[in-house]
């Protein structure tokens, strides 16, 4: 029983560290370190750097341009990425639709879509939730009716993250209502956002940002060969995707990075109000969080160890999602608490595009802490709310 | 990275697990707890015969060269079975002191006899005023010619009534809370000048208040160097803390499993109560508390013991978790069992009581959270 890396794994770790040191663009790093929101161009440029290195499609098999890494290698990479505070890979293409296409798509679809996803040439977004279908996702109503060799889509998708930047959207849509269970009759269809009848309406969230959208489909004509896999089997494909999503949104390594920054902040007189340094109540909250996070790190390692000997990431990924997001939100609270009054200035545009100057009020990124706190209330809601995760564990692990 | 255990470790786990299942059922356990003796000698002999008592000692000392993983496997089962026999007191506590500091002569005289089951032993690690501070020692040992004269009080001495050997930390110099100036003495309970007050504890175990007046101790009963006993005491208590955390996890898992099982069978409003979402989510919380605790146990076990600050810190992190998550799981198990959960006749109540005792033993959650902070890099 041990958590040591093999010599090969240690070499790999050094290689990854060197990569982040040399290839991670300084201007993007500066924005990240000062909590300045990234532009589409920043994300794409960074992902193209990863692609050039062959490290963009982390979970993909080698034959589709993936890394073919072991679970331990993936773990090392995620850790180093968090330590470098590099932007997370935008998940919709590389993390979500890519795996569905190479697993369930036909040869033509693989050749048509996968290379552009791997190279970040095409920006994808996710069309799952609807105004009337949140936790009860299978109740979705967006319809795709066959007409010759096309589907005609009608309906509304919502909470579409970064949909305003997207070229394509992958959707769960209803192709049949004549079914015994509502999970049947759902299909997985890819739609070009430029198709006539697709419109995107921004939703401004609690912190004042435009991150999510409503996407409307009005008589949108989509070729039949944009259907992935079999018609009516989309629910199965979509669920596989969600399990990938849940493991990755635990964000253990990133939370560790943030915890260390919070501790730095407390120690460093230039980064915080002096009275915080001796606030034993606050120090105890940090310590309790550190313990919970350490536990989750080992829970994740145990899951990885099981996966690396061939077990599928099952319902346990729900556990990681619940605790992982709880910890993230607790960190958000602590950063805001640490900022005190300086958490309250509402200065949405801290970054000047012309001068490239960053205008925060207070110490460090204090004035962004509340925006992060408000924004990240989403973490326990998205990817299947934490209550839905508990339903999954109750059913599939406890057998209730 | 590897979380698997070896074949030998797996075999060890099977032996004790089978013993709990087949020979140490709840009924027998309660008979032992209700009896006049603190524990059952036959059961202890079985532990000796199976070699459990030899596990954490070097071959040179007559042991089996086992480590924390083996102790963890045994203690989890001890937890699950609510075992009353003094493995912790003899092997982890007294054995822990002796394996670290005992001379060859002392090991022959005491450690070999502990391993063979010939004598019972313990460590008197706390005093009426000390709470969880191991260094708060008011018991004095004054050197006089070739011996020491001991005076003071020791509290909550586990296995105290049966112990043939009691290891007593006493102050030979310095003030009451100094870590320097603490010396470890091995004394026999038959000595004059020692008054015992033994009582049962809420978890079915027993403990003793010891009062020492002008007790004369020969110099060869000093374990380790005079004034330098603290480090060994702290390390031993840390190892014991790790052990009881494993015991607590054994209990937590048992409580969780029994609660889920109960919820599938208990019918109210026409359906098993496990069908109610309000209860399902609480049982999921219990499962997560168990898994997170297990993870911290593995962290603490795999932390390099040579890095003392880190390994102490890991143990305090774990004990904090057991103090909080354990309390949660225990209270929830009782609540979800309804009135049955507070019935003496059901094991749930007794698992909960032992878990509650373990939360306090060697420092509660608050104490260990503060120690965790103090051990953080500044």
C-alpha cells in the first residue's frame, strides 16, 4: 500500500512541469492569477498549445488523436495543470461530445468531427437542460421530427454555457413520444449553430456576467446523418457523458491550489488585513476544509486506483461531485470572508483591454471574491444537482 | 500508487473477521460486558495463539514485524465486533512504549510476557487536570539514593484493574506542562502506596483512577532516559490514536450498513422507510462520511513516519474527522432506527456508545483541529 509514483511516472511528472513552465502563455497566466475572465481567444490559443504538444484530448484513445495516458498520468497532468493555475480545458468538445462521437458515432462522423474538436477549431456547447426539464432531464420536450432526409427541430434549450461563442451544439431531443419510459425516444443530435432557425438569447447570472444562454430552435432543419448512434438511444449516450463530467467537476487539484493561495494570503501581510492573521476562528475553518479536501484527494485516488485495474467509474463519481463542489463553494465563502468589506465593490470590468491594466479594489483579488462566490453557487446545481447525485448513490450503491 | 493489501494481510483480516462473525456475536459480547471481569481470558488467549499480540514488534523482540496496516485491519474488526479485550492497552500502548525505549532486560521482563499473554499491561496517560494534554503531568518522581519516590494521581487508566504492569509518566524536573522532565516508570500494581478505584465505562469497558503516595520505585524500572520520556509517550499515543480511528471506522461502517439494512425492512406508511428520499439522502451522507474517514485513515497510514511533523499532523487530521464524522454517523444511525436505536437490547446503541467514547479518547475533534493548525508549516 503506497501512493508513490514509479520512476516512469516521476519522469512524466517532470515533463509536464517543464511544459507548463515553458509553454503556458504569460499573458493568460497573468489574467488567471488575477482572476480576470478569459476571452474566447484566450481559451482557444491555450488549447491549441496543448494540441500542438499532443495533450489536448486527454481521455481519448490514441487512434483518434488522444494521449492514451494511464489513469495515473491523467491524475499527474490534472494536478500540474492546477498547480500552474492554467485554464481548465473547456469541456464541451474535448471532454463531452468527443467521447460520445468516438464511442457511438459512425466512421464518417468520426472523421468529420473529431479532428476539429481535438485541434479546438470548432467550439461546442451542450443542449441538455430545458426550461421545463432540469433535474428531471428525461422529461425534455425539444422535438426532432423526420422530414425526408432531415430532422426538423423545435424547442428551447437553456443554461447553455458559453453558447454565445459556440459553432456547434450537441442536443438531447425527443424523436418519439410513443414510448413506455420517458428515457426512451430521446436522440443525440449535432446541430450547426449557423443553421437558420437557431437563435441564442443571453441569460445574465447572479454575478452580472453573461456565461449562459437560452438556445431556441424554430423549424431548424438538420441532416439525418447528424444523429449519433441509434435513434431513441440518446439517453444512454448522454448518461455516459455525465459520468465523465462528474468525475472532472470534483476539481480536487484545483481546490488544493486555491486552498494554498488562501493560506498564502493569510500569511502575507501585503495580501490581507492584518487582523485576519490571528483570527483563530478563521484559521480553524481553513484547517477543517484542508482535512475534508485531503480526504477527498484520497477518495479520488482510491477511485483512480480502482479504475486503473479495470473497474468503470461508477456511481462513486457522484460522491466526488457532491463533496468536490461542496469544498469549492466553501473555498469561495472563505475567500469572500477573508476579503471582508473588499468583497463588496462591484467592478465588473477590472481588466482594461486597451492598457491591459487590472484594477482591483482592496488586497489581491479581494473584489472578485464575491463574484466568484455568487457565480459558483452553480456548482452544486449543475451536472445533475447534488440532490440528484444523492438519489443516484441511494439507488445504485445503497440499493434503496 | 497501490491501495491493495498483501496476501498475508488479507489472511490476517480473514482470521479475525471470521472470529468476530462466528465466536464473538453481540450476545456473547454483552455477557462479557455485563460480567464481573473486564474482559474474557479465553478470547485473549485466542488473540495470543493467533499471534495478534506479536504483530507490531520486531522479530528481535519476539514479534512479527507488522506495521500500521496490520494494526488497522485488526482494529477495524475490533470496532465492528465491539471487542472488549485489551489489545489497545497491552499491545499498542504498553507495547508501544516498551518497543521504543525498553532495554533488553525490560523487554524480556515485560514485553515478552505481554506477547505471550502472561501479563496484562497499560499506560497511565492522563491525570485529573490534564484533559488531553499529555505533557500536563503533576505526578512527581523524586530521586532518593538509588530509587524514585512517586506521588500523584492518574485518571482513566484503561485495563488498570487487571494490569500487572502500569507505565506511569511522572515529572522528574521542570514545571507542570514542560515536555522536558517527564520520565516513564514501569510499576507493578502490587506495590504498596497505590490505591485503585475501578469503574465501568459507558461503552462496556472499564477504567481505573489511581492514587499514588510515596511509592518507592527501583531505578531499573525507569524506561528510557530520565527526563526524556515525552517524545516516546507522544509517539505511542499517536500510534494508539491511529489505531482507535481504525476501530471507529469499523464501528461507523457497521452502523451505516445496519441502518441501510434496517431501512429496507422497516415498513411505515405502507412502504419500507428506505424509500423515503429524506432518509435516503441522510444515509448517503453517512456513506460519504465513512468513505472520507477511510480516505484519511489511509492518508495517515501512508504518511512517512520519519517526517514527524507531517505524520502527527495527518493523525490529528484523521482524529478530527473521526470526532466530527463519527459523531454524525452515530447520531444518524440512532435517529434512523427510531426508538429501536435507543434500546439497550440492540447493538446500535452499544456501537454508538463506543464510538462516542472513541471521539473523546486521546483528544476530541476541537483538540486535534488545534493541534493540526499548530503542526502546519508557518
